[in-house]
C-alpha cells in the first residue's frame, strides 16, 4: 500500500512551499488508495514552538488536507532513536566522536585554507585513543568509504553520488537528541513510508539517508524531490511575493479550494486544465507530470483562480465569510439587507472575500462621496430629476423592475440618458460611481434607507 507523509518542522508557519509539498503527498496517497501521515519534526528544540505546531495544524485543516495517521512528534520517540543507534553501534556502523567545537572549527579552517571542501575528517572513526574526560560525545555514522549511492528520483531521474563525497554525519547530538537525517530515516522506516515526496532542498540528504537505511537492513522508499517555488521575479520567494503563512491567505479573503487549485498548478499540470476540483486532482495526479524546473509564484494568477471560484460559490457561504470583514469595518449587518443577496450581486466584480466585503460596505453604512464627485454629478440640472424621483420612489412597489421603470420614465421625461440619472443616484446613495446596476443596488438597500440617503444629499445640489 502507498504510504506518504508530510513532515514539517514547527519553527514557523505553514507556508506556500510546505503546503504544496503536503498537497502533492496527500494527492498521491489518495490517488492510489493509500495513507497520508502527518509527522511533526520537532527536534530543533531552540526553534520549535507550540504556536508553530498549531499554525501547521490550522493550515492543514483549512486547506482540507486530511491525514490518516498522526500527528506524530519526534520528541516523543527518543527511545526508539536510541534503540536504532545502539543497533548501529553493535554492528560497528556508528561510533562516538569526542572532537570539540574548537577542534572542528580549526579543522574546517585548515581545509578551507587548503582549498578543500569542509568536512569531518573521521578522526574518531577507528580511534584507539582514550576518550577525554567530561566530554559528551556525539554519535556518528560510519558512512561507506568507497562505492556509490544511486537512486531513481521520481521527478529528477537517476542521481548518483560517490560515497567519498559524504562524511560521517552525526546521528545523535551530545544531549542525546537525534539529528534530522537520523530521525527522519527511523520515522520513515517505522511508519512504512513508501514514497518520500519533499522539496528538492533535501536532495543532498537522500544519499546519506539511503546509506543509513541500508546499514539497518531496511527497504528503501521511492524518492520524489519537488523543485522549489520562486517569486515572479525569478528570485527566492519573499514575503512580498507570497512567502507568508497559508492562514494569511484565509485572512486576505481567499477560498481554500482556490488556493489548493493554484498550488496544484505550481509545477504540476494536466493538459491545459486550469480550474479543477480536489476530486479531479486526485484522479489526474501523477508524479511524472511534475516539472523539473522551479515554479514561479504569480499573485495575479491566484487572484484570477480565486475569482473563478467566487463566481460559483454559494451566496450563503460567501456571506458567512464576508461578515467578519464587514464587522471589523464598523458595519452593522442586522439593520441592512440580506448579506447573501448582496454577495450574489457583487461576487462577479471582485477577486477575494475581502474585496467583496469592501464592495458591500455602502449597504451597511453610508459612505460620504468626495467633493469632486459631488461637484461632477450633483448638479443644478440633475436636482429636479432627483427630486421628482424621490416623490415617485415613495409610491411605487419596491422591486428592481419597478425602480428601473421609474428611472427610465424620468430619463424620457427630462430627455436625458440613463447615466445622467444613475450617476447622481450612485453618488448620493453609495458614495461611489462604480457599482452594480443602480436599480439592483436600490432594491436591496430598501426604500427607507434609499430615500434617507437621497434626502441627506439634497443640500449638496446648487440652487
């Protein structure tokens, strides 16, 4: 059975790159009827925080990336790592190294001065000298001295590394906490991971991990290293170009299914399909369709995809998502029109929930138009038309159709085009000039509120 995992370090939020890795691992497991495991790699004691763990869990939940097992925490598995370390020691595949930080730094400086690649020189590998007193040793792996490590990366193809390029990496630190390369190997072994799908910043770790697995007599998983995501400028993703928490996208008004769709298209494709459901992604997903080149994060494309989803999203759900934005913007929703109906009117004009809420503000509190708009549209010529409309608005049935007919009749009576009436109405009632059809706006706003706002602006007309 296919078993994949997502194994973030809780040293920060769940970002775009991590979320995409999780998505690909999740989709591959779902495609093959397998299991998706969540593992929290919290052995970096100085930087790991409970807040970051919660941010990862929240991000996964919001995106709908449900896991079948976990979350597992490495710091709760220390006894198992020590057990595996003892096995390697017994089989003469690991050894204690007593080199001090100062010794290692001096060794590094000498190698750099000689034009050599800095690496541990194996001085304690087969040493017979007496260990220095009071020094807590690290445990190092006896990496093979010759031969090659070859593996077939599911994305990058065949990769071969000479063993003499790899030094004897640390398995356990002096305090007994395992290093990343050791704990991840034991976890993948114990959890029967069949496919390791992760960022290609881990490619250099893979030969080391394969050697440890071989030393333990363990089966090797398949590896798939996903190219990184770059900013639109081709440089490393920065906070300005999308390297923010996944939850920031929720707070900025993106739909989780839209972000998921966009992430799937970052470096993976199925023909020319741009918009697709989670179910379609699972059906189509294949590691061979992942590009070998880095993907570029394009905020405009994310905007467009989110807009496509907004257009087809249920109005009631949009209202629930927009309500907090409006409340934070000093809007009282209880006295205004039904927010679901407002969302239905506005959703094709916006890219995010936040924009939807911004566009809806005038339905829930009056907005004062700028002086320029008043001067341009609240003119002496418009005043008698508006005054007449107020009288007729008092007596008609308050429906969009009836409002439209009344505006149309006023235009005919005064021999003006519809915008000559619609624009002053917009300025008086919404404080803006770019709104949906004014008859639809007024119908939702209600007769009483419409007339109140018109009446409040009568004094702004000259004459």
